[in-house]
C-alpha cells in the first residue's frame, strides 16, 4: 500500500512550519504504511557548501567522525546529529575528499547529499520516526515523506523511502515496478550507483540519469512514462522543484491541494485536513500519465 | 442547507463508527429525517450501509466508499468524494457536489448518482442498474463491463469507454478518447431521447443540456460468447 505526503511552499512565511506540517501529514498515513517511514526536507543552504546526510547506528559517535574529517576539509564541518542520522556541511570543493574519508568508515552510510536536501528514514511507526528526528521543528521550502508497507524488498532502514540517487534529488513511490531488475542493470552501466535491491530506488536512479543527461525534472518524469513498467505514484523533489507522476492506469491513489500559499500532496485527502486554509483550497486528483511540476526558480 | 437538521453530527467530536451505527439503526419509521454531518475530513465509509429513507448532508470532503451499499437514503456531499462513492448502491440518491475519485458507482444495482464535477477512472465499472449522471468528464475505463443502467456524461470520456460492455447504456455529450473492446457508437433514437429525458428529470437536471447533443454508445454484442475469432479481444 504505502502512503505519500509532500508539501511545496509558495509563501515563505510558512517555512518555519514546514516540518510540523509534514509530521502531521506523515502520521495520518500510518495505516497505509506502518513498517517504516522517512522524509526529506529542503532547508537552508548555500552554493559553497554541500550537506551530506549520514546514517549509522544508534549512539554512533558522529562528533568523533566530524573531528576526524575536519583535518582534511580545512575547517570543522558543521554537524547536526539527529538520532541515527547526522548532517554534515562541508565546503563544496572538499566534497570528494570528505567522501573518500567517509568511505573508510564502513559503519556510516552517505544516504543523500545536496545544497539543501536533508534525508532521514528509519523502520518503525511514522509517529516514532518523526519524533526521533524531531521533524516537527524543521523548517524548509519543500519536503516529502513516505510511510512504507513493504512489498518488493525487506523492511530495513535502507529499504525505506525516500531514495536519493543524485544531489538534492529524492523520490518516494507508492506501487511496484516490474522492470526494475533490467533497468537497474542498464543504469549501473551508465554509472548510477544503487544501495539496495529496491524497485523504487531504480526509479530514483532513472530520473537522476535522465537529469544528468540534461533533462529537466519534468522531462525526466515524462520519459519515465515510457521506460518504467508497473504501478506507481511518484512524488519527487529537487533543489528547487517538486513533481508528481502517476502511471497511466492510475493504480495508486493521489490527492492534491493547492492554495496561494502551498501545493500539497497526499495519498488520501485525510493527510491534508490539518493544513492551513484547506477548506478553501483547490482539491483535485492528479490525472494519470500526466506530469505535474512546480519549480521555485520559475 | 435550507431545512434545519433533525440531527447534527460533528465528526471532530464523535467517532464515525458512532454515526454509522446510528444511521444503521434508522428505519422507515424514524423521525430523524435530516442528518447533517460536519467535519468529515476525508474519513472512509461515511454513511455506508444505510437502509432508511433519510437525507444525510455532509459538509466537506469524504474518503473512500461514501454511501456504499446505500438503500433508500439520499446522501449529499458538499465537497469531493474519494474512491468508490455509492459503490454497490441498491437504491436511493447520492449527490456529490465536487469531484469524485475512481470507481464511482462501481457495481451498483440501482439508485441515482449525480456528480457535479468530474469523475476519475473506472466510473460505473461493472454497473448493474444504477444511473450515473456526471456533469463534468469521466476518466479511463468508465462503464467497464457495465451490465445495466445508464451512464450520462455531460463532458468528455477518457480512454476505453465501455470496454467489454454488456447492456449498460452510455451517453456522452463531449468527446470520447477511445472506445473499449466491443463498445460502439449507436444511433440516438426517440426512445433513447425519452430515456435521457427521464433520467435527467430524476437527477433534477432536465432542461440544463440539449439532449440532442449526446451520442449513444452500447455493446456490439460480439464478446458475449467465446468465439475463437475474437480471442485477441479478450
């Protein structure tokens, strides 16, 4: 089944409330996906720095890790620890060096990177996952969340959504893909790295590959209609954009709400009911096989 | 809301189960004829399984299967409806003032479903006698395997309208993206104009559109019994 939520703010005044809005939406979707939950928040950032989202085990000494990294990156990286995850900010021109150093720590995984994107996911009930990462206090411009009912791969933290396969790019998926093995092999040959056997990660990798070739997010989604076989409702994020795509059969549910302050997505309308001004929002069901895309840069 | 309700039920204050349970106890003798439901907030199965001549007016958007299995009741949704509104309705009248999601009126045997906005995919799938009037457009695979009843669409129809159709009668005023297997356009004769007039009167919409603008679609009746020449169409 799985539940998806997403919110893209148009009104900067709402940015401090983004995490609280996303947390509330995520918890409502628990009955669609109680196995694990995850979310991405696009917060503050500048072009000179890269945020690396790291995942380890509970109680891991992230500070010790950061101290060891500071020697090579020419300063102490800013570190924010949240339970099993941490975000470190390093100068962009030191990213490769820091990644090389992190590769020497097999107990730490880099789960995402980008100028503004931070990614968190864990097994367990969405309410507990949101609480352990303190989602409700986060601020940002847009965010995406997912509650998972596992079908195609095991209930693990690595198998939880969102998946990120490129800088500032993330994807959540409700559905199941049938050609993911073939596609994964083809994408690996193109240099896309995969961390799991999960079908949804292949969809993320596919979009990353398309965008690497110069496609916009909208164009990459459009191409996905032809190349991805199976059931899907995707919500995807980039540094400045937010996109939605459903398969041509429209197997998986989707409801959207738009006001002059935000665009919101929910697998069900229930997820949207606590949003400000929802009573007067334009509430609609996205059409099958139709790319919906909002961009802050536009 | 013109008349004042006999019962107002606030779903922000009391659980849906309580409302549905109370509605299930209502009979033809009930004095509570007009129920008003506020704060539905997308809850599922609202007013499902009612079997009494009552009116239930819901202020807001509802979730899945609203008014499912309905008998006798008049259910009005002042908002959008989720998947499967009036699914398996037997009799009564369901009016969605916004849009309806997929499978509106699915498998329903009787009654009337009126949707002021659009209905998504599979509207009237396997309909068995219900009449459905959609003032907007319907999505793909609408009236799939429709057996009886009428689907009347003021706007357009998506892909594969009436696929594997039995004897449901389909009327579309706008364009049809494509017809499903064994569904063909048929002549709109006087008897069909009369039928349309009757259905629109029952829906409270007589005179709002020109009946002559509709096209009629029905079954070519080539797939009823298996024939080896049709194997590719199954």
